[in-house]
C-alpha cells in the first residue's frame, strides 16, 4: 500500500532550528490550549460545534474589550444601537445577501407561515434604522454602531477554536456619508483601528503584526459584483487615496472585494507569521441603491449617501484568540481576568483575606481568593499557572501591618508596598490601559 509522506527541506540547519523553535513557540501560545489551561472558554457537544462557552474569566476579557470599544466609539461620535438577532428573509433578499451568502447562512425558520433568518450581518438592520424617517445632509456623517451577535454556518472542518466559530459578536458600524465626506471619514475609521492596535501593543507594517490590503472588484464579473463601473472606479480610488495619504503599508488584491463595493482588509499575522483577514473597511454604493435610502442635500435635492461598513476590533471572539496568542496568556492588567490573587497562609487568615478582597473590589480591582487547605507553595504555583499579574500571601505579618508583600508576574522576589499605594498603582495602570503591569 502506498503512503503519502509530506516533508520540509531547509537550506541550512540554522533555518531548520529556527523553524522548530517557531513551532514550539506557536504550541506554547496556542489559544485553544491556553483557553483551557487558563479556564477562559470551552466547547460542548451538547451545545453544538462552533458555539463557544466563555467562563467567568473569559467573559471578563470579552466585557473589557466591549466596554473599551463602546466607550471609545461614543467619544468619536458613534450612535450605539441594539437590533434583533432575527429578521425576515425578505430583508436579506432586499439587501442582496440572500442568495449571495445563502451557503453561509442558517436555514430559514418558519414562524406562522413567515420565514425568518438568524442574522449573519447587521447591515440591513442599520439601513432600516437610517430609513425610518427622512434624513438631511446636516445629519451626515451618521455613524450607527452595534456590538452585534451574528450567526454564520461554517463547515465543520473550518472551525478552529475562537478564530472561526458559528456564533460571534462583531464590533460593527455603518456610516452614512456624502460622497464628498467619504475620504475623511475613512481616515477617521483607520485612525480608530490604529488606536486600538496601539492599545494592544501591535506594530504596523507589511512584515509586522498588521497591515492593509486593498481588495478590488472585477468589472467583467456581473454575477459576483454589483454592476456600476463608475461607482467601482470611484470607490477604489477613494480607498487607494486614503491609504496613500496616510502612508499605510498595503498591497492590492484583484477580485477580493465584497459584492457591493471595494474594501480595505485589515491583515493580522499570527505567531507562525501566517496572514489572515481580521476585519474590513468597505465602501458601499450598492446597498444604498437597493434600500433606496436618501438624504436631502443643501440645495433641496434628494441624493443617495455612500455607506462605509467598518469594524474597530473585528469579531470579539477572534480578537480574543489573537490576543491570547499575542500575549501568550499574560494579559495587560486592564484585560486580565483577575488583577490580584490573594492567598491565605492558614484558616485563621481567611477572614482578613475576605475583608482585603472586598476593599479591592469596592474600587474596581478584580480579586480571587485561594483559601484552600493546600500549602502556600502549591497556592503560589497555581496562581502562577493562571498567569495572575499580582500575588499576595496573607499571614500573621500582613494582618498586623498596612504593608503588602507583592509578587509580580514573572518575578520571584516580593516587593513591600503600602496597601493604598498598591491600589493607586493598579488603578492607574487599568485606567491608562498600560501594557506594563
């Protein structure tokens, strides 16, 4: 019987050693393994494939990401809305997503003779919000945003931890603008994306953590792409000019656009150096036409807006997977599931630990207490495995003093610091989203 064997060849032993080292590093950072080791998320066959369950620790990371997104977007003039996870099939026929994305949508649900779909995207919902009443040019740009749970049918073989799932939450937005406003608004979108990238400590560049790809359409493929050559030329030119004017690292890709317009893909590199599209910024002239949305221009005429589809951090689940691997589970303080682990030396110290923990919680510091019967050494090892930023061991000495012996993640020695100063330092690092603990 013949056996197919795959192999890799390297010109030098040094390159082979570097590759093997890279494989080991990827294994160490694998978000699926760390997700289990750090008790962040898991999957259940009874719940279903591709449907992640986040523990309280994983949900904490998700909550901090969502809060950061909403707070920053509100500062930048976005209007956050909430729309249903379900919609009539007719809505997706109007938008054109059905049948374009039929294979990645869940089957229609029959309710009282009407057909409904679990939504795979929020675009149609946000168009309906825009269209609920007449709009004036004075309202534009109108930035409608939502942290929306979406449902897409992914093939079983394509599912991979949190990177590719069947239910996820997207930091989504649809910005209604005049054609004249489009370029400046896209620059603001890129600025928001780069703000969050900087917050996560990601470097920009074609050979670094993230870069951009200008995805273009095909004028000859009328089956795949909405037919309007002039609008395609205009949209592609605007996106290209934005990338050039802000000196962004990017490449161009033919026939990679969405059916309704060209887009800028935000390309992320994982620990193996493999590039993946994390999320997009899309220039849309098709759906405004399909939904017949208009605004009253300054001269009193009715005009059609351009819509910019964009995300600030992409799908929360995929971003979590990327950050787990990027930080190897050693999250910056503001993202860490727990800020401080408090370990009691014996049973007589437990009440003091509870009181101290409550003082921390009252000011917004996340705390876990280990009051088990394990030895102090075992408790420290367990907290270290959880990659806790700070460990406090509470014994007789600590109960009789206002000083704390703090063990910082990655360090063996403890540092004595007053309780008030410790709280102040932690809160400052959280509020500034510092990458340093």
